[in-house]
C-alpha cells in the first residue's frame, strides 16, 4: 500500500502562511471599510457560498445520476462534485482569500480550469511524474507509451508464442 506523504513545506503553507495572509487581508479590509462592514461582508460571502454550493451541487448531483444511469464513467461529474465540496468549505471559512479561491472552484465558468489542474495532480500521483498532461504519455491501461502498447513492454511469456494443443476431457 502506497502511503501519501505530504511535504513539510506544504504543511507550513497550509497551517502558517495561509492563516497569516487571511488575517492580514481581513485587517486591511477592516481598516478601509470598518470592522462592522467587514464582518457583514464575511457573512454575505458565506451566504453567497452556501447558495452557490446548493445550486451547483444539485446540478453536479443531477449530472452524476445521469452519467450513472446511462452507464458512462462519471469522472468529470465526480471531479466537479469534489471541487464544489472543497469550494463550499472554503467559502464557509471566514476570510476573503479563501472566499476567492472557493468561488473559483464553485463557479461553472472557472471550474474546468480547476478540474484540469486536479486531473494533472491525480495523474501525477497515480501514474507518476511524467504522466499524461504533465508531459509524458500514459502507460498501463490508459494507452500506449513511447515504445508502443504496454503489452510490448511487459515481461513474461509471449502471447503469440507456442500453443499447446490438446483435448478437454470431461469426467462426468
């Protein structure tokens, strides 16, 4: 089983840098428009986020159901649902920076860009650093690599090799 290792610099950014940036932006906005207006703006942003998540979440749910009913693999729909979930969480978190990132993940106009980034991240984690959109070609079940089909690179017996002819005997 492969263990997901999170780099230390990423944890530093997530737990130290992002909150400091949020506090700095909150203080700057509060100095410009006042504390009460800043609080009101944060509440309005959270309400807008909840409304957007409800609207886009129901659309994503309907698209997911339709994909499953037609027997199609719902990769795009699942990615959209995940992005809406993350975006909604960021919108409900107090702070203007997280609100901007959250709204970019929720809006259907900007979500395809986030979906492409998510696809690249997942492909890099699953297949390797030179996978698909990151510059290399997919190997394995996703297609052929630089040497041709994956079967040509797989060690083992030749599928076109010797054939054993025989007869099936049923004891019953």
